[in-house]
C-alpha cells in the first residue's frame, strides 16, 4: 500500500471509530453525533440562521442542515423564531431542553477527548495538525472548522 493510500484509510478509520464511539455514548440521549454538533454550535454561537449554522458545521459541510434541524425541532431541542431585525429571516436557537442536553453532550465529548489525549500521549501532534490543516484548509469542512475556531 502506498503511503498516500494508507494515510487516506487511517484518516477514514480514525474518523469512523471516533464517530462510532461518540454515537454509542450519545445513544442514551437519543441523538446522533451530527445532531450533537448542531446543538453544540447553537449553544456556542446561536441564535443562527440555517445558512449561518450550515457554515459552521463539519458534519454537514457543503449542504443545508435543514433535515438535521427539522429532526431537532420535532424533538423539542431546537426552536425556530422570526428574527427581530428582519421578519424574512428565521433564527434557530436551543430550547431549554436542548440547552440541558448540551451539558450532557459536553460531558460525553470530554470523555472522548480524554481517551484521545491518552492515545496521543508521547506523540508530537503539531506536524500532524499542520498537515491536516493544510490538507483540508481550502475544502468546505476545513473552512467550516476554521470559522468555528474564530471567536
């Protein structure tokens, strides 16, 4: 296997395993990793328009997150409101239940991050981070991640 192919599959395997672990931990809450990302972004940056939300999501980069939001609205976790500054805009925000679920998501994510920290111990990650940032930097998911990193 050539190095580029192995790299591709290692990244894919890491992403799938991380998402599998996160999905298992979120299952008792009744949400998926993608839905958890929407909740976290709305808690950190909300209220947001659907387009504004879509620009910050890595899970749904390049597509409208409308189906994700529809499911969260139906579950009572996200609400849609007419924007005060412009009645043509709909703003998304968390309901009280969604905000409460956000705290549980944070705890689950912290457990995952502790596992990743332990696996990374003793490894210099700066070169890996630099490579991955350069690789995805001009792509939709990389751009969404860069927007999220900004205050």
